[in-house]
C-alpha cells in the first residue's frame, strides 16, 4: 500500500486546514497574462550590445541608477536588455538596497519585464532565507492576480531549497482563497518531486483535501517520477489517485511511455487495468503503433481490434470519432485498407456525412 511506502512525519504538513475539500470541480486560476521570459531576439543594431551592457552595469555599481537605466534601455536585443535590467535590480536587492531596487524596477518601461524582475527579486530573497523581504517585494505588485503568482513562486522556491515549513507557512498565512492555497500546495508538492524529494511530495499531496486538486497533483508527481525512470513508484502513485478520470489519464501516460521504450509486456498489463474505455482504447492504439514501427504487425492487429471494440462502446461522439480516425489510420498503415474504410464509414455516420 502507498501509505506504507512513504514515512509519516510526526507533524502533518497540512494541519491548519489548508486547501480543504469543496463541492466543486477543480477550479482554474487566472494564469499570468504575459510569458515574461519569451522575448524575441531583434536584429542587431549599430550599437554594441556588450558595450552597452557593461556600461549600464558599471554605472549601476557607481550608484548612478538613472543613467544606468537610460543606457540599458538602449540595448537593441530585448533579451539582453531584460537580463541587464534584471541583473542591476538583483544586485541592488542582494546588497540590501530593496527600496532602490524597487524604485529602479518601477522606472522600467516594459510592464511585463517589471513584473518578472520583481518576481525574480522576491524569489532570490526567498532562496537566501530573507522571507519577509521577499514578501515585501511581492507585495508591491498592484495587480492581485500577479501578486498571488509572485507569492506562490516564493513558496515554491522555499520548498525547492529545503525550507518546507516556511513554504507552508506562507500558504497558510499569505494566501486568501482556497483555490490559491490548493494551487500553491500543488506547485510545492510537484517541485519537491522534481528535486528528488519523492516521499515528501506524495505526503504533501495527500494532505490536499480537495479531491480534484489532490488527484491532479498526484498525476503530476507520478509523471515526474516516470520521467525519472522510477516506474514502480509512478505506478503506485497513479493507482492511489481517487479521481477515476485522473487515474485513467495517468495510467495512459505511463503506458505510452513504456510502449515508446518497447516495454510491451508491462505496457499491456497496465493498459488492461485502465477503467475508461476511451483511455484504454487510446493506450492500446499507442502500443499497436509502436509494434507496427517495430515491424511486428501480428502483435499490433489484435490490439487495434480490441481498441475498436472499446471505442464502439464509447458514447461521447467527438472523442469517439477521433479515436476511430486513429484506428482507421493504423489499419491503413498496417495494410488493412478495407478495415480502414469500414472504420472511416463509422466516422462519417457519426458526423452525419
């Protein structure tokens, strides 16, 4: 059993009723509106990027921040410009000059860059253990949604560097809504899995009372472990997911991963345990496709036939049509043209053609 596989800590992570059960499905929080770090590179101009960068950093080191900003804003490459502005602000904050850093950031023209740099400063301060200062910096963000994401980022950064109690205190004390707390606990748990703290990640996820959030979190942890080649643990966690849809989705991803690495026996065993006709059919199609690519058509055809049988029992028409197209395509690739046309006729019937 999963509960016996991971040690139980003396004090539960989530003893304060953080992220409680609600009678609603998984809510979606508004994502940050700008992908701040995705800056296109602009054509080089006559000005030397390296020279401008050096000049801006040197002026900032001398305390001439207004001049440094003017020089940095002239850097033609947007990514280099952002990096330079970010370095200046980070250096000021690291030296304890938080007010100067924030004043400098507020003078930056690009709003997306301003928000990202403030978030970076707060994360860096959190990583150094300066949690109060990190929260103070995040608190300067006027937009409440952006402020939440900055605070969430601080909590996750603290967990990443091993400061889990402080991370959870932020969740309990700084976040207002249940969705914000659930989202942040989920992010912390997944981050713990990413840095190899598997048992802590699972235990934290299990404290999330909201079933949708807990299942989603366990799904991400399971896939993270699968990526790290920890199949046994990934499968164990997947089977512990209480939401049947999330469990089926997670098992499907595990099957696809195994099939892609030609571990057919395990892939088939797990596929047959999926308690969803559509997810099981999709998994069988993926295994069949891998058999076909390995030039093993005799192994692929029975799986396609089983997938077709499962799909015909499915009653969500647009998903059923999509699966039937995949099946028809596999039949065609396997040289079964009549079968492919027969399946495509079912698609036409569904779509009223």
